[in-house]
């Protein structure tokens, strides 16, 4: 998904700069793509929250019942949480860019009367 979103942002940048592409660009298709990426962001938010809660609960359990195995499990949860946070951060920021591109492209199309 990261590669797909990055590629789509490059396409939108190209469309924004080229008036011939802008003339044929479908804003409705862009809205559909934004919805796909929003759905992906929601799923990753839920997974990130789940791993955050698991990590927190594991820390609480370890503080009450220390165990090497639980500590190892907590380290694994923490590593997964860090990677999920990084990916969610990427999704969140780039979906915000999609909103900006949508507004800019819509404005350009209105100015050019397409």
C-alpha cells in the first residue's frame, strides 16, 4: 500500500502540472481512491491501537508477574508497534496530501472550465 500511495501521489503531481492531463482527469475516480486509502488508514489505526493496548497490558502483567517469556513477548509487541506507528504516520500524512491535491486539482479544473 505504501508503494501504491506513493505512486498515486506522483501521478497527481504530474496531472497538476500538465493541463492536457488535467482536462481528462476524473475527480470522481480520485474520490474513490481517497476512500480506499482512508479505509486502509482506518484498518491500520485499529491494528496500531490493538498492539498498543497489548503492549500496555503486557507491561502491566510483567510488573505483577515478572517472566522472561513475557518480557520477550513484550519486546516483540513493542517492535511491531513501532513499525505500525511508522506506517500509520506515513498513511496519515500522505492522505492529508491527497486532500490537498484534490482541492488544488478541483480548483485548477474550475479555473480552466473543464
